[in-house]
């Protein structure tokens, strides 16, 4: 059965974000952004970056590192800082 409606329960929504977190953990671009912000890149690596890499860095700056972090550690801060709508509580 094809799902045509957006997730309505918090469990479904948080599951969707856990999948997104999982994709961040395996994303080569996100790993490169992590290295750029934490370890630094070589001149050669900088010269090979795509022109829109600043967009990846913006996402990294908003969501932070996921390397070695569990979703349950990451999600409360990421949710509060980036996804929470004013006036909502977890019971909405």
C-alpha cells in the first residue's frame, strides 16, 4: 500500500529523522565537511571541492558532527535548534 499522507505521529516523524541522520553518517560530502571543520583540509582537497560545497558546510554548521555520535545523543539538540516549531510540544 502506497503512503500518500505525511507522517502524523511523533514516532513516525522521529523515525524519518533517524533515517536522515543515518544518511548523514554515510555521506561522503558530510564526512568531508566534518573533516573541513574539525581536522582541516589540504590545499589539494580544497582545490577539488565542488563549487556549492558551502551549502554542505551550512548544513554541517546547523546540524553538527555525526561521526561517532548516536542518534539519541544528536537528535535532541538538532531538533531543538533546527526542526522545532514554535508553540509545539512533543505531545502535539
